[in-house]
């Protein structure tokens, strides 16, 4: 049996602000925005090229806005990903890597180049470079 992760719920305090951040600034595709009642709204967004989406909204989770940390995206070119996020107005870290568990500045080689950013509520994201040959 295949078990596929297809949706991650991201807890946010302001759905429209988060929709703008993920859709306009991060470039995620807005798949759905449906208001089912005064207390239940679902906005589903998908990162370009991803099989997994995120959902933001009202009535989706009891998690505290900003409490989601460490969700990871993978890209083929970390420098290009960073440049795109910066161009779109996202506050993003410099590229970093790890040596013996210690965070260091710059690109660290295959599977060891990262950047991070947070949404307006403080939900934290990591972007990792995947080598082209893998």
C-alpha cells in the first residue's frame, strides 16, 4: 500500500495575509479557496512542481499560528531559489550548511545547502538543495 503525504495544514492567524504570502510572495499555486461557513474556510496551495500541498484556513486545526516548524522544501538550485524568494519580497536567510552538526555559512556540498524563511505568523520553513544527479 502506498502512503502519500499530500497535504500539510499550516496554522495561521490571518488567512488572506497567509494566502498572499504563500501565493504571491512564495509563488505557490492557489488550488482552492472555499468558504464553507462563517467558521470554516479552506485555502489549498501547492509549491511549483510539488505533489504535496499546504492548507491554510479557519476551522482546520487547533494548532497555534506559528507553531509549525521545519517543513522542508527541496530545490535543484539553492542560489536560484533564494534569489527568487528575495525578488518576491520574502525575508530569507543566507545559504548555510552543517559541519559536524554545527551550522556554517555558505554551500556545503551535495545535500548540504539550505536556507530558511518564516511566514508572517512565524511558521518556519527550510529549503534544501537536491543535487541534480540524485
